[in-house]
C-alpha cells in the first residue's frame, strides 16, 4: 500500500518559513549591495534551484508498506 503524507497548516507553515529563510539568504545580499548582473543571475538561479528542490522533496513524500 502506498500512502502520501497529509498536508496541513503546520506542514505548509514550515515549508513557507524555509522558503522565506532561503530567500533571505540568497536575495538579501543582492538588495544591500550593488552587484553585477552575473552575480544576480547566479544567485537567483541558485535560489530557484534550492526552492524547487525543497518543494519537490517535501511534497513527494510517500510511505510504502509491504507485507
């Protein structure tokens, strides 16, 4: 049998908090300093990759029970 994890308010809150912290880490230095365009592209792509990986891992949890 295959079960998926329940998505409740606490789960969504933890994921949203993680995305906000990750966004702060990647995007706050861009706002505080005048950066080159290549630095901005690298930082934004790393943020998108990290956020996408976090969301993929957290929403694709399956529990498989075998006899």
